[in-house]
C-alpha cells in the first residue's frame, strides 16, 4: 500500500488535508488503468499563504503531525489493525502541546498567562512521567486529574487550592484537550461526559456610596493607588486596564471625554465615557500614562487595607472590589443589568447576574428591617 498526503483548497485561504491510500491498480474492460484507493479526511488545515510567524509555525507543526499520522497508518496496515473510521489517535506528546499553547499565551494579561503556567505545573506534579501521549488522555485520566485538583493539589506553600482556582486550572487543561481534538490528535473527545469544576459562590465585597465618600475624605499615603482605586470604583475598570491605560487612548470630544481601549483580559475593544470626577483622577500629561508608576504588589494591597481602616471600613477590600462597587452602585441606581454588563465589558450576561443577586439580597434585607408596629 502507498499513502500520499493530499492538500485541497478550502475557504478562508486555507488548505484541507487528507490521506490517500493506494492499494494498487487493474485494467478495466476497456483496457484503461483503474486505481484502487481510499481517502481519509484529517481534521487539520494549513495556511495556503502564511503571513505571520504564528501561521508558519502552525504549518510546520501540522505537517509534522500529518507525517506522524501517515507513518502510523503504514504500521497499522502492516499489522492489519487499520480502521479508517476510528484510528485517529496518534502517539505524541500532550505535554509538548500544552507547553506550546502556554507560549502562545505570553502576550495575554500576566495573570492569565500565570494561570496557564500554573495549570501545566499542576499537571506535571500529578503526572511526573517524561511524556504523556495523546492516547493516554482517556476519560479516566481526565477524571483522575480533575479529582486531584479538587482534593489534593496545593500551592508552593502547601495551601490547598480553592475551588475557584481548581476550576480555573482544569478549564485550561480542558482547552488543551479540545485543541488536540480539533487538530486530530485525540478522538473521540474524552471530555464528552466530564463537566468542569464548578466554582463556589464567594462573597463579593463592595463599598457603599457612604463608604466611598469616607475614602475620598481620608488621606492615603499612596496617591497613585488612591486615584487608581477610586477610578475603578466609578468606571468599573480592572487593575490591568487602568495600569496600561495611555493618554493616547483618552479622547476629548465636544460632549466630554472618553477612553477607547482594548481590554487586557478579553482583548475586546471598549468605548467608555468618563464623568468629570473620573477624568479628574487622571494625572497631567507629563507622562504617557495617566496612572504612570502603578504596579501590582503586596505593598499596594496593604496600603489599600490601611486606607480603608483609617476610613473606618472593616471590610476586606482588594483592588478588584472597585469593580464590584461600580456594578452594585449602578444597579442600585436603576441602571439595567444589560447596560451594566456592557459597561463592565462582560461577554456574557450571566457573568453580571451575580451582582443582580446581590441587589436582590439587599432588597430582601431592607424589607425585613421594617420596624415592629405591634401587630
């Protein structure tokens, strides 16, 4: 038997790939040569005219994979084990694929990249073998790793992972498996009967308007932190978006001022109008960034807690609580949940629903506070 790799034009400037199996030929009744062949379509593609280094690397890795599949098919044919419909799994390194995807995440927000790396490190702690083949990634293997993350995995300081962290790591592991399935490394998908790790509903701390006003009136020894946190509370922006904000993204119009930027976490383009009080928190234009010098550090977390304490606020406030504060304040002031979702840059409305649940709890508590009238 002979196998050749066939590339065919597909939509979007791509080439689909299939293997063509030649079993020989014979002459038909008219004396013409008739080939006996079969084809196997691979769930893979090449860029017809790769323009970037990422596309060229994709083509290189895909061709290597196709060659591996071709070699495996030849071995299967020789041993009589070949089944065109089901033998899509190939021997290869799942660890290598995970590392490759990790490298692609370097351009994302640091926190996102760190989550990918931590997920991979937990997998290597769970499985210390030199290699993990795609054939080894079975539903049983996936279930065992899921249980490991939920009940055994720990941080460097030997602190057990929270449910939310375990769920985040497992979702990255699932993403690698789905990528392997998409590329034809694994079939069928071992995740088909396995659910994600559901995060526990943690309490989201936020500040009331009265507490925000106390903060404004209370001195803070870290002026950049003070301005950035208050800016988050009245705009809903994440720390990462405030930190990277450039003056070139601040647009002055006839009706006011707005910022036009790409969210660091989702990469989505966001247009956000700034109130006068939000604009007043920006620094002068001597530097390229309105919050130049803002850095994530444990010292900032301590300064924020000390500032809250000095203002008489005992809640455990982190920088991300500014975003929670914005959402709750907006909903309390009658802004509909769809608009709040858009202002926060959420891709799904259900992400914003947690804040609506907070409002419902507040309303219930308010109703139960009606004084006893002697009935």
